[in-house]
C-alpha cells in the first residue's frame, strides 16, 4: 500500500479502516465473522466500528504456540462537527465543533480544512432499516485567526485559543443560503446531498481534517510532512508487515488497529473494550480443530491465559524526537533523534507497558534485524503521555513493549518525521512476523 496515498486517504478513523480493509481483501485475507470456523494457515480480518484486526492463523497449534501481536490506533486528534452545529454570524454560516483528543490548537487555524465521516440514513421506500455511508466532502472550510492588528501583543504573549469561542468553522457565505431555509438544519441539508436520492439522514459522525496532501521535505527529501502521521505511520508499517508475512508454523500473527486511543480507549471498539479478547478466544478455539483425531484430554491445550503470558505485543505509536530549538525539554541521555531509528519508550510510572523482559526481547529483535534503537524517557519534572500498550497488557496479560518512530509536532494538524525511520519500522514488524 503506497504510504502517501494511505496518509491522504485515511482522513477519519472510518477511512483508515476502509483503506486497511481493502488492502487486506486485495491480498486474500477473508472476512472473519466471529463464531464461524477458522482454518489453519489462513489470513483473516474482522472489523468493529472504526477498529480492525487482521491475523494469520498458524499452520498447526502446538503446546508452544504463541501470539505475536502488533498494536496501533486508527484515530487522531481532530475537531468533530457537533450534533446541532449551525450558526450564523457576520454574514457567514458557521459550524460549531467539539474537540476530540488533544490537538495542538493553534495549528488548526488558517488551514484548508476538509470534512468527512460516516452518515446513518434510511431509504425513502423502506424508512426503517439503518444504512451507513462513508463520505468525504469536496469543499474546503476554514477557521481564520484574528489579524495581528486586532490582537495586539499576540506575538509577545502567544496566541491563546479558547476552543468554545475560536473553533467555529466558516463553511459558507450566508448570502448563498436561502432565507426560507431552516437555519438550524443547513449543514444536515448539505450532508443529505451525499446520500442516494430520496434518502433521509438520521445521524452523522463528521470531522474536519487537514486537506493538504503529504509531502517530502528537507534538502535531501529525508523528511515526511503530513497530517495524521500519529498514528497512520504505525498502521501502515503493521499493515505492510502482516500482508507480506507468511503463516507461521505454530504461532499466530495478529495486527490490531484500534479506534479511540486519543480519548482513552474505553469504548466498544477501543483497546480497553473486549474486541481483541473475543478475537483471540476465537483463534484459540482453532487449536481443537487442529487435532481432530485426538481425544479431548490428550489434546495439547494450553489455556488462553498461559498462551498470552508467553506471547509478545509491540505497541506501536509515535515517539517524541528531540526538537532542535528546545533541547531543554528532553532528558539529555534519552532524547531520540529524527532519522536514527526506532524508539523504545519506557516509564517508571508505567505510562508505557515496556518492562524488563519485553524490552529485552525488543532489543534482541532489533539486533537480529539490524535496526538501530534509541531509548526515550521523559524528564522527571514533566508528565508522560501514554498508548494502548498498558491497557492491552494489563487486560490480557500479554508482555508488551511500547515503541515508535521519532517525530516532531506531535498532535499538530501537520506533523513531521524521517522517511528512514518508517522504513526501519516496517523492517522491525516484518521481523516480528517472520
Ligand atoms: Zn498516537
């Protein structure tokens, strides 16, 4: 899957999953319906909302069978169009938005903003059966800054953004909207144009996104500039590796892409939900089918919990590279550099899942694959971020290590990273699945 095409296509978590699903389908992964039988040595995927799990079953289960798992998230900080968004001010139709996750506020101003998401609707003839439609609007919206002349001191004091006041998006000139139209439903009317004729919109989940395509940057084209690198970059690396892998003799290879990491993961489709556990349960039941001629008590059945305890998960999410203008923000001996390889993230307060043995396994894997490794810890006087790693590791008992590609401008509408680090990450996940 071409990386930039993926970055430009995956503008909401729904689009991320749609792109991954198409990629898996094209590469002969079968759609797995939890409850149906699995075959050994085959590739499957299963979706729940804007999350997707792809896996390759082993050729045969043995007592030594394990799971080798890679985890990433499909969502990113954004502004969501609120349920009743319409406003009109100063001759302009505006949309109220709600903040999702922790975007870097100032980066959303003066950008060309697209809008996209999922629509729930009913056909006119039926009127009852809910259907969904993935859509991406073709127009560009904007959230303009106040001019410096009207905000004297902004360059000295810094720009303070109040998300309730400043995040109304300008989407249409009011003179273009007929006076007879219900001003409370202007945006819904616009969304209905995306539906089949006569369909009625019932609800929507729509967000804004940076409409500028991904670009190469740096004098030697060594960097990548794009929206949503956190965490589409990791999703892409995992997808490339699981598609390129072959089924292992005894181990099951699992690639997980979870929605809602940016808001804490405790949702039906998030990493704290039961999605992964239910898929692993289904896979584990395959071990019975692999030994059909053997009597129940003779089967080599390790309980799922002990299989998981012997397994390994790489929790892959972006890492902070050292900022050349702000080196004081980093722990001097643990400041990863752009273009210098994969980052192992550890934290004594356990905001990351990495522990002694999972970190040691990662170090060996990197050594074996010839991949450079850097270590990140935060300064003791600064709080640490987190990932899906601790959640999955604590809930399922899987030894997990938190890793990532170093980047700058994390959570900005436009982020940057080094192309070589992405190539290293693909190589690392390939080594996990090899
Ligand atoms: Zn992330």
